[in-house]
C-alpha cells in the first residue's frame, strides 16, 4: 500500500478548511495572493531534492502525533464552533505532524523547511488581519506624509486622506495600501531564500527574516511619500492613476533587489552552519501498522468532516435592507452619487471583514437637523465574523475617548448597551455610539456576552441568527455628549424590536 494514501482521510477532514483558505487567498485586498505560489515552491523543492530523500525509506513514526494530535484538537475546536480561522491555524501543526507520522524523520531529513512553509500559506484570522492592516496603514500615512513634506510636498493629513495644499483633490490611502500585502509577501520570499538557497547559516537566515518586514514597511512609506510628491508636481489624478501604478512597480522591484543584495552580502559574511546528522533509519512499517494507522486517521477524520460540513440555518441576505426608513422620528437620507460610488467601491472589503453581505450603512435625520448613522449587521452560522464595534470606529479615523456600558431601562433585566465616545481626527467632532448584539429573544451590549451566548449554541448546532446594531450621532457644538447619547438611545429603542421581528 502506498504510504501517502494514509493522508487521504486528513485531506477529507480539512476539505472545507482548504476551501476557506483559497477564498481568503482570493480576497479583494490580495493580502494573501502570494499564497498560491507557496505549494508550488514546496513541490519544486521536494522534486529538486528527490535524489536525496528517495534513498531514505519511509516508516510510520508515532512521534508525529506530538504535532498531529494538538493540530487535530485545534481543528476539532474550530469545526465545532464554526470558527474557520482556528481550523486553518491547525494546519501549521497538522501538515508537518502528518508527514512525520506517515514518512518518519529519516525520510524527512532536510525537508522540514518545506513543511513549515505552511506558516506562509495559512491566512491570518480576519480580526488579526484588520488590526494589523490598520496599524500599518496608520504608520504608512503618518510616515509617508512626514517624509513627503521634507521634500516640499506640503501635504496635510486628513485621516486616511492626504491633501496637498493648493492642489485640487486628495490622495485616499485604502487599507490595501497600508503595506500588509508587501510585508507578508516579503516574509515569504525571505524564508524561501533563507532555507532553499545560499549558505545554511543561522545568522544569515535570522537577519534575512528580520530585514524583510523592515524593508517592506520602509518601502511602502517611501511609496506614499512619492505619491504625495507626484500629486504636488503633476496633480492628484496622475498620482492616483499612472503614478500609482509606476510607484507600485518600482516598490516591488526595489524590494526584491534589496533583499537579493542583502542575501548576497550576508552569504559572504556567514558560512554554512553544520547541519545536524540525520537520525538513524527506521525500518519500514509492517503492513499491519499501516492499516491500523489508516483506520485510526479515518475514524478521526469522519467526525471532523461532518462538523465542518454540517452548518444548519444557511445565511440569509436581505434582512438588513428590510429595516424601516422611518425610526423614532428620524427619516432615511439617501446617499449622494459620490457617496454611493464610494460605498460600492468599499463594499467587497466590508463584506470580507464582516463575513456577510447582510448589512447596511445608513444615515437618518430628524426635523431638527440631528443626524444618526446606523450600521446594522445580521448573521447566522457566521457569528464569529462579528467583531467589537470599536474596531470599525478606530478604522474610521477616530480616537476612542470612552468605551463602557450604560444601562437600558427599557429592556428587561439588567441589560446594558455598549457605549463609545470618539473624536474624529479629521474635523475634531465627537461622536457617541450605542451598540447592541441581539437575537430574537436576547440582547446584550458587550462583545464577550455575545461570544459566550453563541459558543454553546454553536456546539449543538442550534439556530444562530442574530444581529449587531450600531447607532452613532455627532455631538453638536452647543450640546453635551449626553444629548447625543439620548438620541441614540431613543433611536435604538425603536429599532431593536423591528430587528428582532426580522429574525422570527
């Protein structure tokens, strides 16, 4: 029996997880687009080294369970709770553990770096990705504008927009321009250079892996500075069009050449470290042990596959749009053509971050000219994609001043609503936000209450339909924050029963 047939049950157990990974590789931001090349690189290295490893016999090695066991437990947790990112992270342990189990350490001598390539093929959890992208974008915008002004660009930072003074238009720095894509790609390239070419020196490898993210962050900062200068010299339309394309190409060429030059320099300074001697060869496993291993892996794979596939209550898609146009004396204000274009442009990214297309972003106004901004998100089994409201608020270029809970006397029990008071960095206005997580018969304002409410229901595959309502109002110059909070409270009090009714 061919040894690799032992991996078929594991492949089946991870089928939906692999689909999730491919979907994330295809995400609009293209943060993980380079992941498509990772399996290709691994296969090429294995083929290139075939003369060495093919002479080493394969053998069942029970020590592979040291990695495979924890990996399968993490996959079990992710599949049970319907958290795809946990199942994907388990691949980091499962892939090398499974290879170790069915092939043995002697066969894998020299191939471990290929197995650890899985680290660069597993997408980050959406929450982690969003936070990291936000931090990198903040650094790039501030650093890029500072550097551009050193060379006379005279740009003013307005949140995620850079406005050259005296020039019509402004440069919009999207999330995808924050530098996360180049950072992840450069780390992958640095790893491949470190372990698949050049001297096998620990110092060389460590310095390459350390330099890669620094080069990526620095190059992206320079790229934004160059775009600011191009906007000053040739206008914003050129900087956002041909200038943007040329700057991107120049950045990637410069990054690759810089990393290759650094690798060449380090290769002269550091010689190869002594490679550890291969472990003693293992005797080929008897056919009986292979069959027992196959039976055990199959027994473990069947429930994992069932948990991954069995997700009742498929997601609906039109509940958020059914929310009323009139709420608590506030009337819906249609978006302008410019706002609608910008909304449609950002829609793929928002769907990716929120994990659903069943959401709306709306603006309401009452007869006195007071504004309410509403974000309403409905979920089903994709409940884990819902994240704390502060993430979106920070991503909207605001500084959070207060983040706490306030009582809602109009709800039964000791229910509290989430409250955030934030200040816009672009215009200095303060905003009050009240938020509520809910189902058809339950409401809470705290994200962790929401999490603990849904965890046991995910385990038993109970109905998971729910929502997040985030209501925001600006604090006018002639009033206190309490007045804006009262507007949000009144709006939410009227809207929440209507949202619950849509789930029944």
